C-alpha cells in the first residue's frame, strides 16, 4: 500500500520504472490491419435540453487481432459544427469505466462558449458494452438491491455474506459473457476511439475526458500520438496505481471529503441542528449508520445503502444540502423519509447503473493485476479503515469481484509521452475520486503538458461547472490552442467555487453549479 502524500504543492513525484511498456497484445492489435468503419448515418435524436443532437452507430471488431471476426456496435452522438472555421471532431467521455457519453456531447456543446463549440463536431459515444452499444452487459441484475449486508464486516457472518455476493457476481459475469469479457478493457476501448476517428474521416482527433476518461485519453495518446490534435484531461487518474492502489488512495481522499461535508454541516448548525463541533456531527453520522445497520429505514436504507447515498457527496458538494437535510431529519425528527428519498435519487442503482457497474468491473479487473489472496484485501482494508473509515469497506466490496475474476489480467500502459502537441490538464487539490497527486504525476509523464489547478476545490469534474477561471483556460485552448506555461509543477491556479448554501437559504429556482455535469459523469472512476 502506498504512503499517502499530504504536501500537495511540494510533492515529489517518482514516475520512472513504475509501469510496464504497452502490453504485447496491445502492440499487436495496434499494428493489425483493420478496415475503416463505415461512415456513420446520422439521424436526428434531439431532446428538449439538446435539440441539435444527432445519433448513429459504427461497427467495430470485438477482437482487434481478428478484425474480420465478430463485430460489435458503438452508439454515437453528435452536435455538428456550424462555424466556417472547422477544427474537427471533439470526442468526449464522462469516465466510469462504464459511463454513457451520448448526452455528454450535448452538454459540452451547450456549455462551451458558442463561438468555440461551433468550430467542432462534438462527438459522444457509449464505450463497448455500455448503454446503447451492443452487446450491453448486465452481469447480475439486482446485485445492489437493498438491503445488503453491512459493508463493515465486524462479524464473520458479514464477511462471509459479502464474499458470497462478490464471488457470485464474478461468476455470473464469467458465465454470461465468457466470449466478450476478454475484450472489455481500456486498450480495446482506445482502439474503438480510433475506429470512430476513422469512421469520421478525420486525420486527427480532439479529445476531452473526465475522470476515467482521462486514462482513456492518455492511453489513446500513447498508442496513437500522431492522431492527437488537442487533448483535455479533467480530474486525472493516477496511471501508476491502476487499479488496486488507486482505490486505496480514494479511500483516504473520500474520508477527507466526508469530513469536509461534516464540517460544513457544523458550520450551518442553525439550519441542521446537529452541533457546531464537527467531531460531534461525525459521531452523530456514525451513530445513524449503526442504527440503520440494525433497523434499515423503510426496509430500503441499511448501513451499506447509507454509504451509497453519501459517497456521491464526495464527488460533488452540490449534493451536500440534500444529504444534510436527510441526515438532520433522521437524527432530530426521527423521520427516515428524506433519507430514503435521497437514497432513491442519489444512491440507488437502476438498470443503467447495473450496466455501468458490469463494465466498471470488467474493465478494471481485466486492465491490471489485483490481489487474489483475500487475506491481503482484508489486511489492507482494515489498515485503511482505522484511519479513514468512511468508504474503506464499501469500496473494497465494490471492487472485490476482481479477487475472483476469471480473465487473466493485462499490464497497465506506460502513458509517458514526448510526442504530443500541447496538452491541457485540470485538477482540483481536494478531489476525492482522482486525488491531486495523480494530476501532477500525469503532468510529468506528458511532456509539454500544462496543469491548471483549482486550489481548495473538492469536486470531481471541474470544468464547465461554473468556475469562470477554469473555463477561460479551456475555451482558450479549444478555441485558439493556447495553454498557460509557468515552467513548474503548476502552470495556472484558479480559486475554488464557494461551497453551497443550505437548502432553506437558496432560491428555489437557482440551479446548483455543475449539477448537470455531475449527473452525466461516471462514478468510482
């Protein structure tokens, strides 16, 4: 387990020798001759929010080492350019793994300055296995149905029950999708991205990825550096820790973010009446969790479902007012209804979420080696839990199918790159899902890249979320190709957005900053 770095701006980052080269099968696939996909037949599929959206699909090989073999389809979306000055396709991805990108194209096109968006065909896609792409995976419908065993295995029976859940999920995937799972991984998804570029008849591609989408973009740039025109990575995966160590680092960072939420609740004691001391508020939260473990709210929200409901608050502080109100109603008024409503809105997993989780596990379990000895998982997770209890065990079980995965792992890709045009990176210092150190690491690995930091920011996905300073750098880069350069670890700094106000002090019609974006981004990535 890696030691947590706490000196953010002065962190010494070691990157040499930590990753393998591009795996042999990736190199073989890269060199294989693949006939270009047929050009997409675009049809109108606009919505009230995105009226100019168009949809299409392309066929790609399931296995790029056998390009004439079985084909699968990728669902695409597009907002076409309208300006005479055309800069090519801008492929966008929301992360995950397992996030659908179809609506993200509409969002990005509408959120960018009009004169910038007008110069691009903004292209969204559902990665292989996701959403409207076919086949779409759902390994075990109902896997997250409430009420699940408490994720913290204080009793041997709880550990056994959770182990049975995750092992049966891995077995269900292997049984249901045996012929597909070997090809659900980051390298295959990157090959799909280049097939999309070819189908669009574009000599080069512009790319904008959030979260896990930053890893997709970095791997694409490694395998196809000569095809990259512009590259934007927002909330950046640490490629030196994929994926076991990255998840451990998430545990610490999400705990810090949960403590920030509890401090915010204490600051607004006049609204929530849970105490002015963050430590007291924290004690109330864990008492609530213990009570729900024994007596789930409305037979829907037990301890594990409570975790699921509050973890999104670590991604986006726009959820804090709703979460705090539900917390206060349960503790002060003995009213579980707001908590159940928050779970159903924020934490519950529907069929699309089951599909996303199936792809999440398939990609992460295949991408890299995971410990196969459960004793290692147990020891590491209890060690984390003693310092950072909020998400440690919930996250362990979320990823634990990888301990039982039947596909052999690939090697992570060494994304280091000296062959790229200027690249723009965005990272918040207090991001929980992709901690700050990963942004600095990738900045070092991508020669000539520029890093823009949101100082004090804790949200995951920070551009096009209301921060005008960040969005100015993004617009300048996509519009004119200009990037900031300081010569140091950080090329530009923007101050964070203010934390939200309690629900009863906000105008009822006022939108939450970034709420649309954060409804589109994949989680846990």
